C-alpha cells in the first residue's frame, strides 16, 4: 500500500489502508481509534496535546474532551501491555499523551496471503461519489452494498463482505494488493453521481492478476431506474466471470429513495456507539413510515434492538420481543432476503424456538452462502448448543468471507475458543477486540481464571461489573439460549472462578 507502515511489538499499523495487524491477523479497531493511534505512532516519543489529537480524530468537528479520554482508554485495552509490562500510551499530566514504544517505519510489507477458493472470487470496492457532495455519499455507499448483496446470491461466486471492502474506502491502493489482502482475484470498481433526477454510474471489472479489464460500462439513466441498473451490472459481472448472462434473483426494493438513504446512513451509525444507535433508530423508524413495505428497514430496526442487547450486556424481554416481531415482519415482506433470515434465526434461538431457528439458518445459507454474518451468528448459537467444533468452523468461514470484520466477530470467536478449552487463544482474541461493548470481558475473565491467572481474571471481572452492576451468572444462564448443560456449566464455572457473582 502507499505510504509508511509502522511496526511496534506484535503490531503493524497501516494508516493509509486503515488497518492494524497483530501477528499478521486483522485487529478490529474503530475509525477514530485508528486516527489517534496513527497520530501517536507517527510522532513516537513526542508529547501530543489533546487539541492536536482531537483534530486528528475529529477534524473539523466540535467534540468534548471526554470523547478523547474514552478513545484512549479503548486503545489501551486493545493494545494490551507493552513488552516491558507498561502502557503503550502514556498520559502526560496537563499536557497530553505520548506513545512510548519503539516504532519501526516499514515499507512494502504484506499480510499473509489468504487461499483462493475453487470458484471465481470478487470484492466490490466502495463506489466513488463523483460529485463529492456529502449528501450523496450514502447513495454511493448504498449502491456498493446492494451490488455486494446481489452478487453474493449468485451461485458459483465467492464474494467478500461489506465490512472488509469498506476498510479501503477513500484509500489510493493498488488493486493487486487489495486483491491479495482480501483473498480474491477480481475487483469491481466504480463511481456514481446523482443529480437532477438522473443517475450516472461507471463500473469496471478488473482481473487483479493480469490487470486486464474484463468488462466496463457507463450508465446514464433516470433515478427511478437505479435498481434496474444494479441488476444489469450484476448480470454483466456474472456473465464475465461464469460465462453466462444471468439476472440476479428478485429482491424487495424500496419504493421511496429517502427511505433507502436513511437505511444506508443508519447502517453506518449502528457500528459506531450506543448513542449513535439511538439516532439510527429514529432514522429507521422514519424509513418505515416512508415505505411500510421495505423489508430492509424492518431488518435494520430488528438488528438495532439486538445491538442494544450487546451494548447493555444482555437482552431484555421488551427488546427481544420487539426485535423478533420486526424480523418476522421483514421476512414476511421479503422471504428471499438472507439478512432478514439470519436475524430472524438468531432471535428465534433466543426465544428458544430452536427447531425453527435451525431451519431459518439453513434457509439463509441456502439463499446466500456468501453472507458472512450468517456464519458468525450461527457460530454463537452452535456453541451454546454444545456443537463447539461446528461453531469454530462457522466463525472461520465468517472471517474468510469478511477478513476485516466488525468487532462482534472477535467476541464470537473468543467465546468459541473458550468453549473448546482453547483459553490462551481466547485471551489473545478477546484482548484485541476494540469495542465499547463490555460483554466480552466476562469471557476474557473466565479464560484467565481457567488458566489459574486469578489476579488478572478478577481485574477483568471487576471492569465488567462496572458496566454491568446487576450481572449474575444465574440470571445470565437463563437468558442465553443454551441447549447443552455441560457447555453452560463450563461457562458458569469460569465466571465463578473469576469472581463474578
């Protein structure tokens, strides 16, 4: 990739790519956290004033100093102790912060190559917003996401998930390097512009090995034809890769483009913070009112309720019931939407309708074997059912389809590793999960306790209880959809060894 990379301890930071690796594996790090870390690492040993760091992470925005404090705390948790046992980021009272580790500037490094499946592999890179109008950014992002969804549902293709391709948004990176890091051969690039009731889209399909353009076209249509254009682009890509022209399976499309934009914007907010999730809820509620037959709006509403469970450390009866009802509504509107299906399957498992949950997961995989989130969610449910090897296999598939995933993938992986008795691996996984969600700490505390590292385990347990003061192992055991008594006992045993009530 272009520009410098920085190595410190087991980490390699690439600010241009927006990635942080630990021992060659991707680390889930927020956009703000990466900006702050890049500023600190780029001037290691220097004292950076709080105002400088806030400018680096929130350029042009008015934010409270408390936001910086929270982000620094999350970075410290993410990085863990330095080789000498201290902190990578030191606080300099009344002055700012300083990065204390030894940093080596690198160039030309590569992360380990992912093996190619025995089928055409493709990643859809974020489409450029030609007009540079911030109000149109969600339109370009939505186009990218829709093309990923449509291609994922085409038999015979292997398609990289949204989270991973958006890690490259706004980065000037060589296509060969992107293809190597994502483990694909083909890339779709494009641009979009929406103005005066018209939409202009340019797209090209690139063979990253040869550099050849397998297909390229330009579309200038009425805005009302946008979804027909998406179908045409998908069909042309399938023809180029599989040798046959085939339209994508039909999907429930929004009738109102404002509702469409609101869903795209809400989707990005849901990855940010609990407070942003509240704003997302308002946007999605508005989207439903504008377009009552738009399945994805109900799906994201259901997911936003589920995200609320994660933020709070566990489900509540009202959130669970509301989320399940919304997911059922989404599937009723569009039975072929795999996102709606896996969300419904997950919620059914929590409602302990296990037979129907298993059926919905199976249908989701049948509809779209490229949907990484399905496998990540299924890993969680499989582990709680005592099918631990299956859970590890599912989360492995999820990471292959989504090499730069959302942080909850690491929570699912850490849980599966703990259940399998792989405590060292679980500790490594859960300590690199940079997240505002605190629920992973209970698994981390249990893993440490099982290894006899009781002082560390109790410290993690105390931190968990700060955010979850009403937690009890007994109540948790009744809310999680366990189907296997031995697996449940293994979790409760670890919690109690760690000092959790």
